[in-house]
C-alpha cells in the first residue's frame, strides 16, 4: 500500500511509491522492469537537459534549463561576501491540461 505524506496542503510521493503504484496498475510487468523503466525515463530527461535540450510531455508540461548570472552572495553564518558563479538550473512549465486540473 502506498504511503503518502501530507506536505504544504498537498500530497507528496517519493520515487519508490511511484514504482509501487505503477506496479499495481501494470500487473503484467515485474517490479524490477517498472523500476528500470522509471530510471531510464528520468535519466533521459536529465541527459537531454544536461545537453542543453528541452523535453516536452504534451498535456503535462515542458522541462528546460535557465541560466543564472554570476552574483555576489553572503555567507549567512559569517556575513562574508561570497562569489556565486553562473549556472544552469532546471525549469518546468506546466502544460495547459495540467494547469486546468490544478485549478478545478
């Protein structure tokens, strides 16, 4: 049985729970096969983003990356200035169908 944790007014699901739910919904596949599929799915999204690409799942949303400029920050313990280099961060834009389901 799947364990969901209430968090900030919503439900939270960890990866192993996702695999469990998919295994229950697909009895023709073994738990190991589903775990492999989920791993490949997430690895391919990560690989595409790392290569500077974009992943669109129609109805769900699109994953891409955005650049953050280098900036000055502060160490919260000491208050000392810290140089923060530029970097890429993941970005998710929900699809129209997902937004509609979230705002019912």
